[in-house]
C-alpha cells in the first residue's frame, strides 16, 4: 500500500509493465464460520435451499448442461472498447509514460483535463445487433454466452439500481446485459455475466494520482475530484507496482464490500443468469458466500417452475482452487491449459487477442483455437472464447473470418465435442506443456506447443470413443493408446469412421495399436475426429 505522494514518485518507473491483465492469485485464508465483523448487516438474502456458508454451498452439484456444453463465447465489451487501444485502458491512462497514457495524452489531452469519464460518450454501440451476433456464435458452436456486466472501470452495463454510471443512462443508453440475455435465451443458449468489480477499489486508484514529472507534475488527475468519486471510487490510497495492484482483499474496506454485494445481487436479480464469473476468487468471504447462495437459489426457483426437483442449474466460476476443490463452484483457469484429466469439470477462458478490442491486434489462428478447444475438452474442461468487439459492436472482418472457420469445423466435428466426457487418458503424443506450477496453470496457454499429427486427443459419448488427430498424417497413423492387452483395457474394435468422410476406411487393430489408413485429404481443416466403436 502506498500513499499518493509516494505513488507519484514511482509512476514513471512503473511504465508499461502495468499492462498485464491481472496479478497473483488470491491466497488469503478461508474460514468455515463467520466472525462478528465478516457477517455484517447488508448482506442478507431471501430464503432458499442454499445458505451463505461454505458448509451449505458444499451441497452444490455441477449441472449437466455445463458438462455437456463444452464451448461458450463471451463479449468482453464496454466503455474501454470505445478507445480501441486494448485492455486496462481506464487504469493505464493514469500511469505516466505507459503506452496508453501516452496515447491518451496525444489523442485526448492530459488526464487532469480529459479523463476516463470523458471517453464514455464515444462508446455509442451504433452497429450493435445482439440477435445477429448470437445467431453467429451459435452457428460457431457456442452452447452458452456471457456478457461482461461490469469491468474494473466501475461502469455497470445494465440498468443498475446503485450506480448512475451505467450503459442505460450513458454511452449507448441501452441495457446491454438485458439485450444480450434476451438474444441468447431466444436462441436456446445459456446466459451468464462476468463481474470484475471486487478489485476496483484498488485497481482504479491511480486515477487519484498525478504526474511525477513534467509541466503538469502534481496536478491531480480527474479521479481526485470528489464530484467523480462514484465512478473513480473514494480510495484513500493508491495501489501500484509492476503488473497492477496486489490481487487480494487486503485493505479493502467494509463499505466497498457492501457496495460490491448490493450491485452484483442487483445484477443477479435483474437478469437471473445461468452462470456468474468473478475475475478472481470468490471475494469477501460471507458477502461472497451469500451472493453465490442467492445465485443458486434464484436458479433453483426458476428450475422449480419447469421440473419437479427444483435443483439449481446455475454455475459460479472462481479462480481459486480451494473454492472449487471444496465443491461450491467451478474452477476457471484464465488463459490456462493442463496436461491431464481433471476429475472435476473446469473451464478455461481465453481471447483471440486482448480482452478489450485493440486496433491492429494479431489474433489467434483458427487452428490455435480449435487445438485449444479439443485439448481442454479431452481433459474434462470447457472453453469460453472472447471475440473482442470494437466500439461499434460489430466484429471486424478478420474476426468474422475466424468465426466462419470455427463454424465450418464445428458442423463436421461437433459430434465429438458436445455432450462428451473424458476417456481413461486425455491423449497421446509429446507433452503439450511443461510441468506447470499452480500459478502457471492460470496463464500458461502460450507455453503449449503447436499440436501436430503426432498428437491425439480422446473424448467419449455413451459407448463411442472419439480420437482427434491434431494434424493430417501422410497415408496412415497408429494410435498406440488403443493397443490390445494394455492397462487401458481397450475392447475389440468393431468399426472406425472419419467424421465428414463418406468412404470406408481400412484399419487394423493389434498389440501395436489402432492403425488407420487415411484418405489423401482431411475432411476439414485442422483437427479431425475418428468415430471408434467397440473400444469401450
């Protein structure tokens, strides 16, 4: 923790190293029972099958729809997208000599005179058509969709009861979350929201600072004006350091926890989501427990209208392993991959570029996306993919081309993805990633090598085994994991088919494995799936 005076002396040295999206994982201790201080008034919820305790939340069961879905898409889209200069703009424009500070000064002027609040009118969303976009995403295989609801910039994207800085009153003057919700549910997709608000108290604090050097040194940025405190947050310290603020709850006051709780509860009440994603761990102990219990109870009430058991069908994502390990939610590994089957369902969320739209950004290729999807599904996970929208709300031509290629691939290979489960082993081939520490498992996707015809990944649906070959081999391939008389206890294979290929394959099964003589050309670009009967 730094005072403002001390922080200004460090701003110039920090520079562009603060552009990373998030810092270390939250590591505070977890208590089973509330203390008098951490179970305060202002976090009450209506009754339901779940109470706001870890003991109660441990009765949660992951709904089948999530395990079947495998692939979702996300719109990480809000006022920061208007600038089209990448992620964390609302913070980094207040970090002297960072790339985004320099960009802001050149384009708009000094942040003491033209601050983040003054960029919000530029987000007009004039070409935003959620119905068309959801149809596009559904065709590309998305089974669920997530709208960002509030980023670290403290701007709510729904008609918020507790924050005047919201999209229904400013910028596009539309309830963005409700429009996404209605479009998603009209197409039969599960709908959810992401919240990044809990860390805002620290994250947005540089807006209260000033330049350390230059002609406007010590002139406060616009965030220091008390008139703007409901956007920039009334932080009495400035948190800095390389990589952003410390990603934990230390020094966050009770009033901010209450603010977080009532706004996110309002969000849940407003759109009744099928899932809620927090950018970090389950925050603020019993504020967080009550919030998740409320999410599950709202879902159970909705489910009770359509089925007899009334079980909750909601999902909550946390990035803290302890939360998921205790059974209260699902673990999310941001930009993360693993190299073995996780016994518990999990999710990786990633983006084709930066989280917020950036002009000229180099995107992931369709092959990289498809390889990651297949790799994750083989390890019992789901992939949620962000297509960062420009200010207008319409994907750029390169993004549309990527979506089109995903659509073509899913039309042939979706059978081997959706409603599958992992087999006895995730796959075979060279190790996809080096042995990863728990921390690296969050942001390690770039460490995975490119997958080739030497890599195979498995999924299972009922009595059918699917084997994805991650590149197209010459003439033949042998899948050694399917050898007879091994510890994997592979059954007598009865038939082998190639999805998207109408011809009959020649193959042989013996103690060396399953050898398949393949057509000259693959039926689709990128990974190809073989349907194998009798092996299970």
